[in-house]
C-alpha cells in the first residue's frame, strides 16, 4: 500500500497518551482541530469538515462481491476488479507529501472470542484521533493479532475531498475496505459501519452470529434485578439517547446502564442464550437535541476529552447546537466558521448531523459488563423507527418469526445522518438498510435460522417515540419517559404482565403501562398507542413493493406473514 499511495513517511501508531498529545498538537497546528475553552471543556477540540462532507453517502457506498446477487437489490454493487482498478488509480500517489498512519485496532474487548482485529491505513490525522476514541487501538491490537493473518485490511485517503472522487468500497471475501475522498465519520472510521456492520454482517452469516445496528442497555429494578435489551433504531432515531436514559422521576430506583449505543455483535452463548458485546470503545453521537434534560449522561460524557465535529462555537470557546440547554446565544460562529447572530441568521448554527466523539469510559452510566468478553444475555429485542403515523408506541410480536417480520418491514423517515432528502418514509429493515454487507433476503433468512440455536429466544417488540398529532407535535414526551414503555417490555419479557391481543401483536391493556405522574392528556396517550386498521392496511400493502425486490430469494414465511395480517384486517372489517 505504501508503494501504491507513496506517502512521504509512515507512522505506526501505538495508542499511547504521549502519542495522543503529539498528534493533537500537530492537528491543532495544521488547523484540523481547534482547541475549545479548556476551563469549560478540558481536552476538547472542534473540527470543521469540508461543507460538502458532513454525512454518510449511501449512493457512493458499494458492496464489491463477485456477483451482484450476493450484494442484493438494496446495496450498490461494483465488481471487485472494477473497484480495485478504479480506486487503485485514485490511491496511486494519493499520499505524496503526506504521512500514512498505520492504525491497528480491535473491535470488541481484548481477548474476547467475539472480537476482530483491523488495520486502517489513513492519511488523516483526524481519523487517527477519532479511531483512538472509537476503538481499542495501537499496540494492544498488534498484541491481540499476534502472528495471525486474520485482520481487516482498511485503506483510506481523503484526497481532495471531492464528491466526484468519493467511494466507500467493501470487499467481504477479502476482508478489505477501501475508502476514498471523504473525511466524515461513518465513511472513514473504518472499524465502525464498514467493518463492524457491513463486513461484520457478512462474517456473521458465515460464522453463525449477528452484527447489528443496535444499542445494548441493562435495566436494573429497585430490587436489583438486571435485564439486558438490544434495540435497532435507524440512524439519528434515538439509540444513544435510549442507551443512556435517565428514567423519569416516577421510576426512582430504576437504573439504566449503557453497554453500547450503536452496534451489537450477538452470538449464542454456551448457555443457549443470545449474548451481545459492543465492539466499539467510544460514542460517535448526534449533538443537536442533546441537553441536560434529554440526556444528562451524554452531557457529562462529552464534558471532557471529546472531539466535536461541525457544531457551533460561542465567543468564549464553548460549543453550541440547536436544542442545547439555556438561552440561544446572541452571537456564535456557525459550523462553517461564519459569524452567526440570533436575530439575523436564518440557517442553523450547528449542522443537523454535527457529532461528538467521546470515550465510552466517560459515561457515568457505563455498565460494568460493557467490557465483558462473553457479552451480556439479551432478554428483549426492540425495533423502532421515526414514524409520524400508523406505528403505535409499543407492540410485541407473537413469536420470533413474527419479530423477524417486524424487523424486515421496519420503516422510518430519513434523517440528516445520510446525505439526501430528510423526512421521507423508507423501508429500513432492521435499521440495516445502509449497513447490510450482503443480500438482504439472505440476511432475513439468517435471522429466521438463528432461532434454532437459541434456547430461550428474546421477546421481540416494535416502538415508535415519534408519532405526531395533526399539527406535527410529538404525541409522546420521549426520553426519560420511555422508561414507562421499557418497564412493560421487561415485564413482558419476564412473562409477568398482561397484554391485549391485536391483529398485529400484543399491546399494553389500559393500566398495564404505568402512566402515573405523566403530565399529558389521556387522549394524547390514546393517540400515541392507537392502532388504526386503515393505516395498517396501507402499511402492509406498501411492504409488498419492497418485498418484491427480492423475488424468490425472500423467505416465504415473511410474505405469508404479511398476507396473513392483511387477511386479518379484512376479516375484522367485514
Ligand atoms: P446515530 O448515531 O445516527 O445512529 O443516531 P441514534 O440512533 O443514536 O440517535 P440519537 O439518540 O442521537 O437521537 C437522534 C435525535 O433524536 C436527537 O436529536 C435526539 O434528541 C432525538 N431523540 C432521541 N430520543 C428521542 C425521543 O424519545 N423522543 C424524541 N422526540 N426525540 C428523541
Ligand atoms: C449512523 O449514521 O448510523 C451513525 C453515524 O451512527 S456514522 O458513524 O456516520 O454512520
Ligand atoms: Mn448509528
């Protein structure tokens, strides 16, 4: 790769504190990082990306399997040879005058049977400093690798950051990722979406485990009973917030512990239970909307040793974004470095997909099992999306197959986490649409097959925190109030609370959801939990178009489920 990219020098990173200080100083001198107010935010820096490079680019992300069918209808595909040729030309000489950093890293706790080693070669000092937060990196990874040859080969160059020369290519058969032309998180921190999800899901199918876009949390009752839950919500749909939730006052004594906030690797343990680890070491979280009321644990987590990307800055070197606590400042520097005033500016001061990169060990709610090499046992799996209509606050699948149907048909409104139009409902199965590294129909089949290996499969649920009234206001208050829903989920998973059967699953009966002390009108809760047969009919009919993409490859049982639910509606409406 050195012969290809022709860097001026090669630096092997070791992950030490001294190295961090040296690289931070270099990045500051080069203007890649700006020191923030070190009294308020010790160890914190601001990075402003190229304005054309602020989110994942799904149309430029490719799965390069030998055949197009292996990548499937939901992925962009490029033949491996074509991709290597095309990107090879772009990498040729791309690091002239630059440093190539060699970044060895582990996804997962050191010496966990579930962990994987990667090596990312990059010419971006910003990538190195972010990787150091997001993964266990440096000497520790070389030690983990030993003399094995089994590691992910990652190559990254920012080039001139031109969207015309931007490609993120995955070669699952080669355990290789080539990323060029971007400096943005999900496109370039190759351990995260590229390895842990796209290559990971491919390996998971081959090796019999699951790589998922899921948070993992532990919820502890006042009596000390701990239950672990994994939840898949699409990008910018509430995973980090749910994983760090501080329960509403009504649930004094209940506590949420974070195991992971974005990615779960799950396999069946020796006890026959589904066990999950978080392969990451830090959080790459959405800044807007984060405040001491919505997510106090995140605010504490990002108060030191954090890299901020594309947020606004106050005159005294503090950070700011839309939805932060306190009054809106009169004057700011916006995410592009331009002056911004409260009275005069119409654009947002922080980019809607501005982010923080913070060490997981900063999190006051970090689970003491977050680094357990065996993972935590999962009792419930939750799917959720951002849906203004149709999907109720919570509903439980009748069984595992029905749960896989829930996941396969998940829909959500698009967000700023990916380039493109925001707010359009699209199918985002298992919140994995942009992250599944092989044919999505085979992925559904893999999920269906997993049941055979799990002695006591987790119960499966669907939630929606984002249903709206006709004026566009959220019906459900969300955040810490989501504990009310989680409590029902835990009790259902432990078979000790009632439910009401509907044509599409179990929902709480009146009285099953603890609503005491919730200061919203009863009708509003009713509207958030309502199941409208006409809306569901339209929903199920809209799944057909999505399913048809997969042709015969779609597991038959999923289409049968869809038709059965439609038939149940018709029977009810007679
Ligand atoms: P990625 O990092 O892109 O995968 O996002 P995520 O799924 O971790 O989403 P995150 O928790 O960062 O939340 C995204 C946005 O949704 C933020 O602006 C939150 O404030 C908002 N949000 C999170 N939970 C809730 C909720 O319960 N209700 C409402 N109304 N908004 C929420
Ligand atoms: C997401 O978009 O789901 C993220 C941010 O978690 S990124 O790392 O850019 O993918
Ligand atoms: Mn994510």
